[in-house]
């Protein structure tokens, strides 16, 4: 299963209101654009302690904003002051007061370790160096840090091959007779049928393989003698891959493996901001924010060093830089310029990466295109390898904007421009996947099927699957661009009535592939 770890920054992009559709909110951070180009995910989410104010504008917002369906979320980060201020915090939770779950108790597995530590602090004040920087009311700094360390317990109960199954001995599956086939031979429950023996028979004719007379027309298979697949019958790739299964932790042929692990989550997020009051009319700020994060999405139930395990980590690193300049020409005419750039790298790191599939006997080009343990799925048995591939999605947003505000009597005029560029890159390894169904070793009639016979792992050992794929996708590099111009007038008709009239032109260039 997946962890119940913290929501990442981009998850807040699912925020919607007023009946609008998903992915239609405009996100701004310190004046620059803070949403991704694909599904409008938040590129960088400031922590609570570094947030100065948050404003939600909905329905009829001004023409200054666009590219949304009626809601804009604008966040401003904190700045330092002329006095030194700061604070620290920590929240902690662990397994000492938690009860074990039912599956662990049943398998006599003790309560796994759980921990969650969230900690951090802020500090802000003047930048003051005696005899060099003496203006405590001119230059300020603000810093914020938040860390998270979490280990979430996960338990899985599944089926893995027994030691006899790994040798090809499936005699433990044989049960009582449940009828006879079209050649008069007994049908045993749990029998493994040889898919390579499939052949047509005709009622009244003698089967040339067995010398028996068929009582029906159709197709038939032969059961494998003693339910034992000999080494000569085994597919060499399957035989090599099967060695990566963990040993059963319990008895029986199904639900015989239970493991409990702790899926880790880690996050370090920090911000540094500097504000400069250049003069009575001009001010400037710059901010750098960065997050290092990964989540353990699925547990390493086969063990942390088994390349055929199901473990997966999700790196989720990002940074954001913002700058802003404000100039007051006179008390009634103000200009504000802002710019920002952010980058978010969302990844998937599979437990089976890197791994040369040629070690299993597969062609060498698997190593170059995938370099990952292949995914072998088989009915009724836990899989080998993960179905997803090693991948990275790189999203970037860079925006610049300028806004002017002019007061003329009872009119407040505003006009401005914003330019947003969305470069995007992606890279995905081409994971190979194969499926081995129970039906490949069912019998005696392969057309009619008999779920009381056959076994998915037996089909795997014989190398008889019903599907497989090895996609080869090129890594894309795309670019999208938005432009927006606006002008508006807030006309205060009376002390109680204000009319806002504006015009906005937004231009959204089509996505193109960069060359």
C-alpha cells in the first residue's frame, strides 16, 4: 500500500471552489505565477510560518488577473523587521501509544516502528554591520526552515512460491478427481497442464499421442506427470528471475508471506528573503526557497536489497526564486515590478533500478532502454519487479509582470502586463512488463478453461505468458507561453458605491516541442 505521508506542495493544486473545474485556480506567490502548465499544480508551497498573508479572490476579481475560472489565490511571504525576532517548534508522534494491527497480530509480527517529527523555526531582523551597514531600518532579512522525518508502518500479506514450487514440484496442489476428459483420463483438481501439448481432437478418432479414442471434438492438453515441471521444461529467464522471490514466512501454498516494513518520508524546506528600502520612494526584495523531499510510496516487502521488490520512492524536489521592485513616483502614482522562476522535479525511483536484465538471460538492449528489473506479473502469486518505471518530470515556470496604479480624483486607474513561460521536460525509463495467466496451465480443454486446474507461477516457469510490452517512448521537451495585458478603472461614484470597469486581453500560445 501507499504511505499516509504528508501532502506535497502540488496537492494543494486540487483546491477548487464556486463550482469551477479541477485545475482552474490561479496561484500567485509574491506576485509571480506559481502554477504548473499541465494540471495547475502548485510549484512551491510556503510553510505556515513563512506566510505573511493569503488572499482568496473569487468570482469577479479584477482584470489584473486571468487564466482561471473565477478564483485567484495570492500568497505573500514574510519579511524581516528592524528588530530581531524568531521562533522554533517541534511536533512529535511515535508508535509507543499505538496498537498493533490485526494482520501483524495474526502473523505474530510485532508493531513496526512509527515516527513523525515535524520541526523548524524562523528568524528575521535587520542586516546590520557596525561601520559598514548602519541602517537598521533599511535592510532586513528573514529565514525559515521546516523539516519532517516520518516512518509509516506498512504490512502486506501475499502469496510467494514455496521451495518445492521453485524447483517445479507442484504435487502439493493435486487434489481429488473431478471428472474425466474427452480421452477418458481423470481430471484432478490442482493439476498442471502442459500448454505445449495443446492439440485438436475429433470425436470418434484415435488421438495419435495417447492412442485413446476421443469422445468429443475440440482441443485438449495433457497433464504434466506428477505435477512436476522438470528443469528441462523450465524457461531459463523465468528460472533465473524466480530466484529473487523471498522465502515464505508461513505455511501453505497461498497467503504464505507476511512482511511489515516502515516506509520513510523526509522533507527539508527553507526560505531566505532580503528586503531593501532603497529610498523613501523605492523598495526591493529577493527571496530564495527550496524543498528537498521524498516519500516512500510502496514498501520494500521483499527486503531493501532485493531488486525484484515492490519498493518505490518519490523524490519531489523544487525551488522558487522571486524578486520585486516598487517605486512611488508620487503619492498618486505607483509602479510595481515582479519576476519569478520556479522548478519542480517529480520523480519515481524504483527498488529494482538499476538492474541489468541481461543477468536473467534477456537481450542486452533491455539494459540500455530500461536498466530496471522487469515486471513479471502472474495470476495468484505476488509479482516480481514494479509495474512502473524510473521517471522524472521536470516542470518550470518563469514569469515577469509590471503593474501601474494612478489615482485621478475619484478614479483609480490601473494597467499592466504579465508574461509567463512554461518549459517542461520529462524522462522515463521503458519498463518491460509480462503477464503469465493461470489459464496457460489450465486443462484439459484450453478453450473451455477450468479454474480448478493450473497455476500462474507454473505458467511463468514454463515461459508461457499471454501478453508483454516494452514501450519505447522519447523524452519530451515542451514549451508553452502566456501573455496578458489589462487596464481598468475603479470609479467611486459615491461613498457607498464603486464601479469597476476593465478590459483584459489574454493570449495563450499553443504548446510546442522545443528543438
